[in-house]
């Protein structure tokens, strides 16, 4: 995009953001007072992803944005990727009715280089949903009923010292609500031109100390046109059921068990379906040893089976069993220790196997692997205003051995309404079977192979931030970062030319700023705005092949911004609007765009809410990523009944 066109896009974003403002309503509840806004409010927002222990958001020394339950219900978003668009420190690209690419601080991947976003770790109640086969995410496998989400903590920046490898550029931690907070019945129905869905849920009590909920939902999304404007024949259908039980076994003990099962199908050109089945169950026990010490034990099992009938049943099955223990201990009034151990076992089976007539093979095609880890963290408060956090995680993966990921964070509160923080961290993206074991053929010619000498990708990050109350009704958060990368994945020539092999021939740095804020215009109207700007300066190493250019690491916008507003029009009517602008993608080129989402909610009774939502309202369609589907304008009518 030329400088003039880029300036026009930025100008359109800024001017429209300043001109527009309207935000949302609580579903089936009286609209909340929107006038209260201070850092004191942030002390009531608890986050656990920054230090792996509960702490107020106002004291968290990281670039963390919290999407609250209230935010989710007001937005009208019904799936995780669309909910994550609410986070200003994420980049979200929709590529088809069911698939999305999501990343933080760039590195969105490149389809031509078969390079996928692989530097963002995603957790659902502590269960990792990052793929250990390909690296990255299958977003069509992940669904949480919006009514059951307590909050989503989005950290941009490395989290390897606590969460391990692959938490390179960010961590998304989706935390669901206690079953005791979702009692009674719920019926939610959506009818729209692109999506129709229905969900039913019921929560009850099991005696005095235990509660449960069970749910079922079904969603159907219509096909989208492909990049050429032809029908994509990729409609998506995904039923899912699940449960959760919470038990206060004693004043010092809490137990939680939850599970989900879904079976998604995507239509494919010519008729056959692509299917994805996933089942998971998670159990957690928390025990307070004393007022200053507690222990947590968590385990989960996850089964994923993805296959396509259009390629002779090709696909993979993956079974994961994970166990982790962590212990927290307060030493005096100014020091907090946290340590933990964990082990994860993967068992995968990929088809077709070696010897089959296929373009994509694996050697070995099945394996069992272990991922062991240990971490320790020390938080020291020098005084009420200054705190130092030191952390280290060691992780032993089957391909690259032991990785050490240290973390140092310093925070200072010069006043009651201001937080300054700085951090230095190291994180890695460890090799997967796709990096070392894959074999891709073109006819009878082996075109690409994995590399048994593939190294872990490395990041050294330097960050600083400020979070403060700039006026009685306004708060702002600003974060700066400078990231140094080494051994990034590239496509390299072999000594004979072909086959091509995966290598680690790229290095460089990236820097940027993330800023967002909120302003309460009155007790019934609140505005929010944010901007994300980044630059990447990558280069090939002297011995690299320079194939496909540095854009194989990611095709990322340099700017994106939003303006969001919430209005309580009355005690029964609410209005929400979200205007977002995204700069052009550089290579391959995709035009920048500005789009608008809106929702009008009517609380008919205390138990029934109707709402009318519109998405991508400014244009009939736009494209968000190269060679992917056109994202069309959509409208939906929603009804939500509590019983």
C-alpha cells in the first residue's frame, strides 16, 4: 500500500473512531452503571495469568487486557475468535466460516510457506489447546458458551517462565464460571443470514456444597465465497455437549470437574466432509494448607481426531494426558514463593502412513512423547510501592531437550492511581513433528522434508508499561516492547537443491506500542479506544537460502485500532457499537479495511432479552488474509431466555 493510501486508511480509522460511539448491555439483567471508572475498580478485577496466582489487574506488571463476562454478553459475540476481537493486543483474521488465525505482536504465518501462527499459547481453564503436531491452533475445535465465561485474560508478550514453551508472543487464558454462578435454565437462539445456532443449559445443586451445569448447543454457518468470488462450499456444522461440577468439599478444599464433546463437519468442494471430533475432561483439586500456603493439583485428558473423506480418510488422532502440581507459600508479609512440576504425554497417529500414495506423509507416522517441566517464581515487595518478580521454567521436550525460560519483572506505584513496570524475558517455540518428521511430495518427487536438526525458535523480550488514571473518569494503559528473535523457521535448499527442508535461517527484531483506554462520558455512556502499532525488521542469516522472503514469518498489519462505546438508553434498552480499522497486509498484499459491528438489546422482561446484531456493516465484504474467503456483512436476531 502506498504511503498516501496508508495515510487515508489511518485517517479514516481515526476520524471515524472519534465520530462514532455506542456500547452494550447485560443480557437478561438490568444495565449496569457505566459512570464508575478508576483504578480502584481495577483492584476488583483479579487476574491469574501474569504470575500464575491471583492478583489485582491494577498491580499486574504486564501488557494484560481482561475481557470480562459483562463485555462478552454486551458484544453479542457467540464464538471465541469473535470474542477475542475485543482485545486490542490481538490480531484476528477470519479465513473461512469456521477457521481463524489469531496472533499477538505479529508473526501471523504465511500460507505459501506452510507457516502457521505458532507463537501464541491458548489455555481453557489451564488446559492447553495448542497443537503439538503442527504447532498453532485449530479454532474450529474450541468453543465455550459465552454465558459460561468468567473472563478472558489476554497477555501480549512472553509467558514462558510460567506457562512453558510456545508462550512466545502472548498467552490467552479463558477462565470459565463456577457452576454455582450458572444455576437455573438457559435457552439461547440465534437466527441470521450467515449463522444459526441454539443452546440450552441447566444448572442445579448437588446437596449444600456442590453445583453442576450441563449444556448442549448446535451451530450452523453458511458457506462463504472464496477469494475469487465463487461459492466456497465450506459450510460448517458443529454440535457440542458438556458439563461442569464444582464441590466445596471442606472450608479448605475445592474440587472441579468438567468435560466437553463436539463433532464438527465442514463441507468440501465435490461433496465429502472434513470432520473434527474432540473430547476432553479436566479435574482440579485446591487445598489451603494454611492461611499462607496452598497447593493445587490439576489433570486433564484430551482426544482430538481430525480427518477428511476427500483424501482417503487422511488426518490424525491425538491423545494428551497432563498432570501438574503447584504450591504457593507466603514468607512473611513481603515475599511469595510459587513452584510447580508437570508432565504431559502425547500419543499421535497420523494417516496416511509412509508408503501410501499421498502428498503429505510422516516418518514416524505415530509416536508417544513426553513433555516434562518445572518452574519456580519469587515475588518480593521491597516496600508497598515496589515489587520484583523473578521466575524460571525448565522444560524438557522430545526434540530439542531442556529449554530454560527466565523472567524478570519490576513494578513501581508512585501514586495510588499509577503503575509503572518493566520486564525482560526469554521464551522459545519448540520443534514439533511437522518441523522434523514431515515429508511432502509433488507426484513422485519429494518436495519438502522435515529437518532432524531443527532448532527451537528463540525470543528475548524487553518490555515497559504504564497504567494510570488520567482523569476522574478515564484510565489508560500503554505498553512498549522490543523483541529479538533468532533461529526463526524458514524454507531452505538441501545440498542437491531438492527436497527443500525446514531450517532456522532467519533472525531480527520487532518493536511496537500497544495502548488502550476507557472514558465514562456519563453514568449511562462509556467509551473505549485502542491502537496497536508494530514494526518487524527481519533478515536472513548468511548461510540461508533466502527463499520466499522474510514475509514467510508473517503477513501482519503495521497498525490496527478500534473505538468501542456502551450506552444504556434506558433501564430496558442498550446499544453497542465496535468500529475497528486494520492496516493493509504487506506481502502478499491485502487491502486495509474499516468495519463496524453493532447490537441493539431489549430486555423484554427480567428473564427474556431480544437483540438485533449486525456485523461488518460498512461493506458487503472484505478480505482479512491472503487467498482466503471473503468475509461478508451479516445480521442476526437473538433471543435469550432464563428459566
